[in-house]
């Protein structure tokens, strides 16, 4: 409504309207009120633009040569004529800039530019090399079914043999320890748990139980319960083993559970 008064250069009504809008905006709580504030901001900016266009300044035009002269003076140009250049370049006023001239100019202009300088290459951008072509890997031709059948069982058989040999050696080692203990002290039974439990490895304990089970299955040792109903293990004598084979006694196998907490 007061457009002409606000556009007048002698009037401060536009500034007063902006200050009043800032006070009103502090109490905005609804979306409609915020939308009205945004609408006023657009209107005020358009009025400010028109008011700026009507201003008439009497500033002189920018003189690039005078600016360059003042800039060289600020950077500390030493205006000493060089005799060698006078003969080659007539009318040329020689001189040189100190070593810190550009640093001095940069330190001064840094105050007016609060932003990071843009990155650029001193000698141009790096030359991008084309990507290395990937070598084409030729797929091997599928062998016939007969050759596969020949190769696979041989590999599996070799793995089974190596695993079986390691198990047999470990079983023989444990049986040797058991027999040696009873030769030294035949009246002192060995606790089954003392034999198989490794205090530092739960996995090793499980492996020991697994290997001892072969000794018991093949009749080289047997388990009993002591007075506290705890299992003890002792080797079977050769004579007892032969009698068991003649009588064809059945040996029962069972699965026991051992949790990590129980092992601890």
C-alpha cells in the first residue's frame, strides 16, 4: 500500500518494516504465519532491488592502469632502470619485484576472501592413461565323465588315509601312556576326566575323548565307576582281551555331552 513511500530514498519505512517483521517472526507458531513471513521477505527484497536501481552514484570509472600502478607500488616495485635493457627496449622502465612481493599481496587480500582457494594444477591436469585391458582367461575344457570319476575317488581316498593314519597314531600314543602308568603303579586307577581333560583347550579335550573311545571300543581299555560314582579307566590285560573275544561280549557305545561351562 505504501510502495511509493518505501521506494523514496529519504524514507526508512522499508527498514522499519523489516525490523517489525523480525519481531513478529519470534512469535510464529503456525505454518500459515511462517508462509506469510516468507511472502513478506520476497516482497521486501523486490522493493529493495528497485530502490537500489534508483540510486545514482557519482563514482569514477575503474581505471585498470592506475590500479596496476598502485598495486606494483604496494608490492614494493624497485624502479631501477637496467642499463642492459635500455638498449633493447627503448622507453621501457625496468625494475624488479622483491622476493616476497606476491606473498605480501596474498596476505593482504586474504583478509577479504573468507573461503578456501580453488585447487588447480601448476602444469595442467595429469594425463589420464587408458585402463589396462584385462587378460582374457580361457576356461579349461571340461574333461570327460570317465576322467572325473577316476580322479575324484583317488583324491578322497588319499585324504581319508591321511586322516585315518593321524587318528591311529594318536590312539596308539594315548594307549601307550595308559599302559605305562599302570606298569609303574598298577594299584592306582586313573580318573577318566584327568586323562582326557586339557585345562587349556576345550577342543583338545573333545579330541582326547574321541581318541579314547577307540581304545575302549577295540577292547584295549575299560571304564569303571569308583566309590564316588566317577569313571575311572584302566587297560585290559592281554589274557582278558582274548577271553572277551572268545565270549563275544557286546560292547555298548554311548554319546556323552560336555558343554564349555562343564569343561571349565
